[in-house]
């Protein structure tokens, strides 16, 4: 029996040498984490919705139920545009901007439906997009809506609002 222990100890030492660890050093086993019990919930960090620019910075009103999605660099002269998603139907959003901007805007496309409301003059030398509010219907042709992914969460929006401020940034 003593020979068997020596062989095992020798095999353990050989395995330790091959793996680059000392055979006789004891590793501390990982400490188990207990499962949550009834009445306790694991701590999760608070998730806050991203905040976009306000109406004054955009030079246009933001539809009240719209969710800020992201700001995109337009690539010319530091111009940016801001995307907002909403669950409201395309026609309701177009009606809202017709009323609040006191401007009928214009239809850009019939299918998929896109409507544009100008906010200022387009300056070709410094702008990639004209200052405007563009409303787009993402339920066209059976689509499930605009897919917005933020980290590990995703959400679909039937209508997207793109606002390009007249101020450039």
C-alpha cells in the first residue's frame, strides 16, 4: 500500500511538472455562491434610457411618446442627426408634426411611406442632410418594424423620427 501511495504521489508530481504547477501546492477551491432564497432578489444595476437632446437643441419638437434611440454622425462639418422610435402609427406622427410645425411638409416616398418637414436651409458645403424632421413608416410591406438593439435588449418600432437640427450639431 505504501508503494501505491508513492506511485500516486509520483504521478501527481509528474502531472504538476507537466502542467507547470507545483504538485504539492494546494489550490483553493472556488467558493460557491448561494442561490437566492424566497423573498430575496439578486442585485441588478439600474438601467436608464439614453437621453437625447431636448427640443431647444434640435430646433423642433420631439413627439411626446418617442423614445430616443441614438445620435448619428452625418459625416460633414460635424452635422448629426437624431433617431427616435415610437409605437404610434405613421399617420398620427405626420399629423402631429403638421400641427406643431404649422407646415404641411412633403411626401418623399409613397412606399415605404416617408414624410419630410424642413427646418432650415440646406448648405451643401457644410451639410450632408437638410435640416428637417423625417418620419418613416417601418410597418410597410409586412415588416415587423425598425429593430433597435441596445446591448442585449432589442425592440421594434413601427415609426421612426429622424431629426436633423439646423444648427449643425
